[in-house]
C-alpha cells in the first residue's frame, strides 16, 4: 500500500493540494466577510435593519468576486503554453497541474452558479427587510421611501441598476451553464460556443451591478459610536411645549424624560455609556469588484488581441486528404509557425462560420527541414461537415491530394496557436505508455512523426503504443507512419524502442490491414479489447523501479480504468504517472 500511496501522491497530490488551498481561500473569505458585516461597528445600523440577509449576501459576493477573477485565468491559453514551455516551470508536477486548467475553470464556474443563487436569495430577503424594517430615525440608510414599499413599483425602480443588471446576469449565467452540459456540447456545439461568449456581457453587467450604492456604512464612528446616547436629541424630545403651541400643533404630544433611558447592550461596559456628539453619517460602498476582475479581464483581453493579431494571416493549404471512416487530413504551411509534438491549434474558417472555431491536435509539426504541419479531423458535426465540403472538390472520392497551384479552390483558413497539452511530456519520460481510442490517436501521431525524424535527442528510450479502434479501416489513418517508424528502428538495431499493439474491438472474424507493406502491423493486430490489468503488470515487470508516463486520449471509460491502474500498487517498484488530453 505504500507504493500505492506514493503513486496517488504523484498523480493526484498536487491537484488535491491546490484544490484544498482554493477551497480554504473561499471558506476564509466567506467567513471573514460574514463576520465583518455581522459584528462590524460601521454596519451596526444596517445589520439591525437587514439582519442575516446582509451577512450572507455580502459573504457570497466576496466568493463570487474571487471566482469571477479566477475563472478567466485557465482560459489564457497563450500564458499556459508559455509557462509549460519555459524553463521557469521545471517541475513535472507543476506542469501537469497546468493540464487541469479546464477542470479548474469548470470548478470555478460551478461555484459561481451556486453562490449566485445564494446571493440572489439573500438580496430578496434584504429587499423585504428594507421595506418592513424602514428606519424612520436614519432616513438616508433606507433603500425604500416608506414602510411597506416593497409591493410598489417605485421601490423596484429605486433599485433599477443593481436589480435589473442582477436579473440579466442570472439569465446569462443560466444560459451559459445549461449550454455547457455534456449533452448539449455533444449534440450541438454551436449553442455552447455562442452562449459561452456571453461572458463578456456578464462581466460588463457585473461592473454596472456594483455601482448601485444601495448598501451603506457609517463613516463617523468616533463622533457617533453605534447605539450611543444622544443627549441633545433626548432633550429636544422632552422640552415642555407652550399651550399656544399645542393649539397650533394639536398632533404633537410630549412624553416625560425617561429616568433610565435604554442603553444598547454592546456599548455598556463597566457601567459606562458612550455619548455621541452628532448624528450618524452614511456613505455608499466603493465597488470592490473592480479590484478583483480588472486584472484578469485585462489579461484575457490582451491575450485575445494578441491571438487575433497572430492568427490574422490565413495559412496556405498544401493538400487535403480524405481518409476512411470520415476522417479528413489537412496539411498547410504558415510563416514563422513553430510547434512542439503534442500541442494543438484552433481552426477558424469564416466561410463555415463567422465566429465559431474548433481545436484540433497537430498530427504533424514543422521541423528544421520542412515547414509543413497538419491536422486530422473526424467529420462528426455541422462545422466539420461544412468544412469538408468546402475543402474537397469531390466529397465522394476516397482520397484526393491537391497541389499548391490549385490553392484558389480552398477557402481561407486561419490558425490560432499552438497551445500546450499533456502530451508534450511524453518525450520527457524514459518510458511512456500512450493509449489511444479511435481518433484520439491524433496527439500521438505528432510524437511518432517527431521520432521518425530523430529519436536520439530525446529522453524517451521505450514507447508502448496502444491503439484501440472499432473498424479495421481506421488503422489506415497512420498505418504508413507506423510502418516507416518500425522499419527505421529495425534498421538502427532498436526494434525494442517502440512496442505497438493494435486492438480491433468490433469484428465478425479475423481481419488484417490490406497491403503487403502493412505486414508488420498485421502481426501486431489483436482482436478484442486490451486486458489493462495484465498490460500494466507486464509493463511494470519489464521496467522495474522506473517512472512511466501514462498518456490517454480516448473515451472516458478507458481513461478512468487507466487512471485507477496508475494509482494502484505493484510488486516491481514501478510508478505510473497519469496524464489525459483535455482541450481548454
């Protein structure tokens, strides 16, 4: 169990430590703000009027400020790619923590939704208390004009800025959250894309929302300690009114001066009561949300501007290849484009969609000898279908390579990136296990292409490559690449450098990849699904006391199995470090 615990710490320790720090920060901020509004002297009269609703609304607002600040940082892709590629982040654990950026973004988003509901509920209670607990003594503290105004339209109009912006923000947040669910993202990615870009509207409304100035605090605590005794006011209330004045003011009644005026409990100390010299003065809060979100929002906007400028020039498409099983390969060149194996880019084609763009992993990276880079995309939705129809002259052809002189036939295509991913680390382990499911092979294709150009300059000395597909035709996407790499390693007397296992999960009988040149792959083609436990035990046995990087790009079911096995113990002292593809 000791090894299992060490494996868990290696795979999950840094992530859970960071989440614990984030959670502690949220709890501390909520508690600190709650106590401030519950016990702070400057909020004494406001708390008397609003009660618990004041504390909860302000405490939840503090948590919202923090998470509205943090939710943008994981979306700064250029910054994350820079940190991953720079020598300043030398630790593997820290770089792997950057791979959880999407998870952290979702976590912050869910937190914003939860505390928004709490914030709205608390302010509904505050609106009721403003009306029912109207303070006739300190009129400037009130949001209502008179007691019982909550049912009147004039009261709602007095809260127009915070009220209206709050309602619109809730609607925007509801659209963004519901459209972010897995079912909608899979069935109609366009809805997710367009609604998620409403975040800019949300942030603009958020800045207006805090400018209402409804909640006020006391500014003259020295001259008027909350709940203090005001002798001038009491004296005025107990002056004897002449009889003539009583006739002029029949509604005025006098009361005897109280022998023992009531004293607020918190301000009675050692039989001493503080006396105030003036009436309390109240002032609206200066909005604090600006301090929280201005930095990350400016950083994100600057990055988006930089990405727009960087990707403003269209690429030159050199060839388009239609592969079996609805897979399209696009090869292109671009001036000064550099990328590392495992990175991904975002493609934008205005003729397909004016605003929509999609991420695709690079399957071929530019090198010193060739400037070409490429992507493989599976045609599974509206965007990819329209993109395919625009690229292929004859969509029913199985394969078509178009030369550069026919460039005018292609639509304009813009490439944003590259951006970092976990698979950049696959060459930084001495031993790596790469598991792909179907089209999930794309990030490993760039790694294989890089090894084909030369493997001796990398730390990697053994690669286990597992590829699971449903149909035999899918293996032809990269069959040529696998065969060339296999032959190259045999010629260099390193046949053990790569261990290729191909699994055909659905078949009616024995099949093979057609073609004599694929004989090396046919001998590595297995029917059925991998027996993951035996596979891990065998790899651990052959690599005793080593650290193996595990990389997965495929269905969640496979990912969960590999994740669990990476955290489990073995008797060979081998440690597995788990990594998973996650577009951010």
